[in-house]
C-alpha cells in the first residue's frame, strides 16, 4: 500500500464519518408545534442533508483518483 493509497483512504474515512455525523444530527431534530419554529427546523434538516450528500459524493469519488493506474 503506497502513501497515496493511505492518504486517499484516510480522507475517505474522514469524509464518511463527517457525513454520518451530519445525518445523525439531522435525524435527532425534535419537531415543535409552532409553525415558525417548525419551518426553521425543516430548513436546518435540509442543510444538514445537503452537507451529508456532499461528503458522501466526495467519498464515492475518491476511488476515481486511481482510475487508469496499473
């Protein structure tokens, strides 16, 4: 395993962990009865989900760095 492989794997691991933390944070939202607070909570969940998807997409693209190498 080369140094580049270790770096790519470490970055992938970190990215996956960050995505998992964001998904956990988004799923632990308590929904209030007040409509204004409810909308704010939904917007926060949407932002967290956007961040999760970004980190997951980044993680899934890491193997492409070795595409075409022998």
